[in-house]
C-alpha cells in the first residue's frame, strides 16, 4: 500500500489477533509505531484483544505462578481470567483458589459463581451428570440410595435433627410433609455420592433452585455424621 493509515494497521492487528497470532500482532503494532502512525483507542483495544486470544494455551499453572509473584495486588480482572481459564481446562483446584479471591473482592458478582458452578459440573463423577428430582426413583441405584437415606435420617434424628416442615411448601397434609422433605433432590444427590465414593470425598451439588432451609440443616448433620 502506498499509504498505510491507522485503519489499515488496526485491521491487520485485529486479524492477527482473531487468528491467535498474538506475537505477530504485537510485532505489527511496533512496526506501526516506528512508521510514525499515532495509535488511537481502537488500536489499543485490538492489541489487547490479540494478547487475550493468544494467552489461552492451557498454561493455567504458569498463569497462577505469574499472578502469585506479582509485586502489586492482583485485580478482579486477573482472578476472573484465571477462573475462566480453569473452567475451560477443567482445573478445579486452581479454580477454587481463583474463586476464593474473587468472592472476597467482589462477592456480589454473580457471574463468578456461575463459572465455579460450571467447573463443578464438568468434574462430576465419571464425567457424567447425575440428575435427581424430588422423590426421584428413576436412577439405577434408587434402591441403595433410599436404603442409605433411611439410615442417615435415623442417625440425623439421633443427633438432634428435627425436620423443618415449613420448608415443605407443597399442598400436602402436615403428616406427609416430613416424608416429602426427606426425598428432596439434594438429599438424594448427596446420598448417591456417599455410596459411590471413598470417605472424606468433598460433595458438591449443583441445584437449579434455592436449597430449602431443611436441606441446609440436613446437610450439616450429614456432614458431621459421615
């Protein structure tokens, strides 16, 4: 080209970035500066985007090491980028570290909770997703799940557990509410993991709705008992 203006330089830098060629984008940016063309804000966005696209080769351990060695306090954006990478590359251990920092920095940001939830979901048993509904009896291990649940409920009551029947919001008789609470989906999911893992295995349940008050209390008792 006889005349290379800021638009032509930006177009090439952006194209390199979109194709993952971050080093070429940065080299082209240097060439642009040497040519005397003054960069505008769009060029800076393009070069930052190019660096972002080329910074995703799965080196999450190296990224965490870099963040840990920084002389300034890492920002929300840095921890967020690491959490996002951990979700892409299924690195739960580092994902938990990044999430912990984010929940301290910006506890109100719902997006990071969603990312962590996705990391949990990808790490489920046997790389399969096991889904339960209230009173579910469709799972192949239903018999074992309900037998173990009966044992746990008895132990929980011995430990002081009293079902919070006000959490049973369905239109059923009072005497049926306790039975309804006992087979809430999260309780079934917890018992399923207990009978399929070694003692001490962390149990993480992803739920589409809020956990009821009774299941909060029951989870604490189950955790102590098991």
